[in-house]
């Protein structure tokens, strides 16, 4: 193998596939990147067996071949080189990477030992733009379960029904649903691991370029053009989330996202201190009073609101509110309530494409 | 106590004194900031008993008084407030902090329990500008000892001799000396704890405003105008560093700092991997060859240099070189060598105000 390419282009490709290499693995070969030179293309592949990423770049390939190189060392060395022509060459079982007056000699591993990615036939595809996919991930992944007691909840449901693609995540305390219109090929439900989506969202760009998505019974393939991302799906059925959504509400609050977030953030300072993270909302005619207290003191906050319906006193985990206010793409939100033991729904005022539900914490006694 | 001031001004004062509060303390009162309102001034004080910081701000003081408030809570709450008039008031043993529609009620501690800072008579002072003091700290503190086996080496020597103020630090492997001219009042040697200097350099601004420095037998006081910083000095005599400095050299290399740094950084990638951090310098007529190797591979780097004297092969801990190249304020440096077992001196090409000495690692056999 022997090829020459621009250092920055190789660096970008390494950064992309590195998102699938695991540093904590019992198979040392998986700490490597498979580099394959064929004709005028260099293909990089990395996998942790759950998630696999493959990307290619144009290069002057003088001699075809392949090798596996340690991902961390290769990445750090290439990043620290000046941007100029870089040559990678195998000679006498050594790999030489040269750029200007720098030469890096690395021990390679046998490419035959590197596990191949599943081969997926891309004939039935859904298409979404990169920026939409990014926002769908960002607005739902916050609600996946962090612990593994119910593994299915550590993923995001991918559901196509009629002309709508929805991403759904829930952890038993809150639920997030983001929907977009899609040209429907087939209805489908599948659950994508949260880790896969976290890594993909680092690769996606704020562009309208299309991502082609293909499913097999066990895998999902995201095709970004130069880059393919293949992930295992999670086994099992997702929770029937529709029955959790309330059909109606008894009161509705309209509030500014920034003001609400700042007030909850200050209130949660003491809430965190008390380790309970509880804040109390007192919804009044024209204001929302947010309070919290701990042994150290208490916080009192007022936020200007518009209320339709009756007044209510209800209590929440501050973090679940902060999480949604940080990611919702709207200046104002509606908060819909029924009683102080039923869920609160958070929505954008001008669009129904995003729904976030959060359960209250029961108020005991009069505190 | 009752005063009103601008939120941003109080926040800045809190940030300043917080550098002396320790979160790991067995005296809970030291997790607090002493706030004292007198006439039109509010004075904030914090101390961990080794280091004390006091700063004041202008405020509308409606009622004099004092209180101790938890540093972390106060700081986080004030930081999260909008910038507007902020009022702090004590009523019925509670402290109320209000700003717009936010009210924070905190439990205060008895100011009588807060340890006072030592009172220092500022009649004999050295004066240095803030930016010079900053660069003196930055260019020497890197060489202080990290372990406590010889406590005196965890500090920086402050030495005034004739018309020169020198900062000196050494850890047994390298030595850094930064000198400036000063109007001499008295010769002095004192050793300032590294932690004190680290915190002070965060408070110092890149300005020509003078810092007034006063010593007592056990303490040093830095007076920045609004802010006073008082620190214990370290006990004991500093090492006679002058006898470590070689009088002459056998060869001298002139090199570009950026090129040298990039090459050593790449070479040190593998050096770190091998846990030894060793790089080998081969000094030739017109180039410096830097190599390193580990089980994973090897790096070969060439840096263009100017050599006066004979060729030499010598080995160093890469980190000790990186440390100085990152902070030296010069585009080009001289490296002065004698043999491969004697120290290397690093200097700026156009100024003698900074000297960095680093010991080589002995070369065993032929590797």
C-alpha cells in the first residue's frame, strides 16, 4: 500500500471513523482503524461491533493494499502535522507516514483480523436532511434512560406511520417526541441505541444534504454520501407511548423560554444543594412563582406568564425542565397542566412538531 | 447590614476573593466569604489560612454590618442573575439578596468566627507592574516541584539583589530564572508558595498598574489597589541555584521556537506511549534530528538550526522542553550544551532576562 493525500483530508476522515472506536475493548484490533487503498480511493473503517463507521477520501494511490493502525496514535500524530501532502507507505511490514520533515513509523496489524461491517442492500430507503436529523436527535436523546434496567429505553424509537417520521424517547419520568413529514415507503418501528445517535450527531452537519436510511431486521444504515454509519438495533418492543399522552388539559401557561430557564436555573441551585432537585411552581393569574429551599436557604422567583384556566401548585425535578428548555427551538412555550399529580406537556407556541412530557413530583403535606 | 450595588461589580469581587476559599476544609467557616458594609464601601474577605484575599467595591450602604455567606452558593446565584441593581439585606437573622424578580434567602454565619487576615504595615515596598509580575510567575512556576518531599521547592524564590528582582524555581530536573530591574529598597530573599502565585496570576491583569509588595518575616502582601492578597511564606532556605548554572558552553544551537515545539510534540507522542517520555536530540551541522520510539513504532523529525561548535547526541524528557517552549516570549532561542551528561541552557536570542536549565537523561548503550 502506498498513497498520498492532503493531511487535512485524512485528518477529517480519521476524526469521523474514530467515533466508532472504543478505547475500552477486550479486542485490541478494535482499537485500530482499517485503512484500505483501492485505485484512487482510500477507505477508513472503524467499529466497536455495535457501531461501525466507514468513510472514504480521494487520494493518489500508487499501490493498492490495506492495514490496521492504532486509532489514537494515528489520529494524534496526523493532527499535529502541518497541512501539506502526506504519504502513507508500507515497506517491509512497517508503515511509514511522512509529511515535510516528519516521519512516523508505526507497527500495523493484519487487516484480515479486522471484523467487516455487515453488508446492507440499500434498496428501500428513507431520506431526511442532515440538519433535520440533527435536530430530531438533539430534541429527543435528552429523554433516554441513563440506566440499563430496561435496555430498550436507552434507545430512541424510529417510527414511520403514514407520512410522519417520529423520534421518541422516554425514561419513566419524561417523554420527548419529535416529528417531521417524510415520503413514506413503508411503516416501520425500530429502536436505535442512544450511543449511536450521539456519535452520529457529531458527524452530521447543519446542511440540507440528504441522509439515506436503510433498515435490516437487526441493523440500521445511515448513508451520508462519503460516510456510512451502521448500527445494531435494540431488541424488543418499545413502550406504547401514545397512551401516556393526555388528551386534554385544564390549564395552559404561555411563557418566555429564556426567562423561565433563568429562573428555574437559579431556583435549582438550592434544590441541587438539598440533593432532591425539587422546585415548586405556583401558577397564578399573571405570574408563575418558582420556589425551592434547602437547609442553606431558599429561592423565590417570579416569571411573567399568560394563564388560561385555573391556578395550580405543582412540583418538579428542576433538571427535567432545564433539559427541555435548553433544546426547544422556540422563544415561547405552552405548558399544559391538568392536576398536580398528572403530567405537564411542553410545546412550542407556533408548531406542534415537538412534544415533551414531564411527570410532577407529588406534594406531601404543606411544604 | 443593607446595601445596593450593581450585580456585575459584586460578581467580580466574589470571583476575586473566591480564589482563596478552599472547598476541602475542616473549618466550615472558611467555605464562606466575609462581607462587611461600612459607609460607602463593601469589603469581601476570604481565606484558607495560608492565602487570604480582601477586595472592596463601592456601594450604596444603607446600614453598616457584616455577615459570612457560603462562597459557592453566593457565587453561583449572583452569576446567574441578570445585570441590574442588587440588594443585600439582613433581617431577622436571614440574609435576603434581591435583584429584579429574584429573591435568595440565605442562612448567614457569625462574622466574629471568621479568622481575620494578618495586619501588615505597608511601609517598605517593592513595586512591579501587573503584567510584569504575571510574566514572571508564568515563566517560572512551571519549574516548581509537584511533590512535597522538599516543601521549599514547591515555592518560587523572590530575590532582590542590587537592582534586580529575580523569580527562581527548580524541581531537581530543571531550573527557571526570570529577572527584571527594580528600584531596590532592600536586598531580600523569600519563598512564595506556588499555589499563592497561581491564584494571583488569575487576578492580575495585562496592565501597567503597579502592584505594591510588602514582606514581614512570615508573610507577603500584594496590594493591587482595590485588592490585597496576603500569603504565608515557605519556611527554610532555598537552594543555592547560582552554583548549578554552568559558566560556559561548548556548542550553541539557534532554532525557531514554533518548529522546535511542533517537532518535539510529535516525537513525544510515542515517547509518552512508552511511559518514559524520552526524546533523543542529534545535533548536526545544519539540523537537529529528534527521534523517539516505543513498542508501537518510532518518530523521526528534522528541525533546521544554526550550530556553533561540535555535533552532539543527547536525550531529554520531552515534557521539560515542551514546558519552556510554550511560555518563552521569543520567536527564536539559543540552546547551549557542553556534554551529553551536562545541563542544557535555553535562552531568548535577544534578551538575557530569562534562563531555563534542563538536565539530560543519560544515554545507556547505543539505543
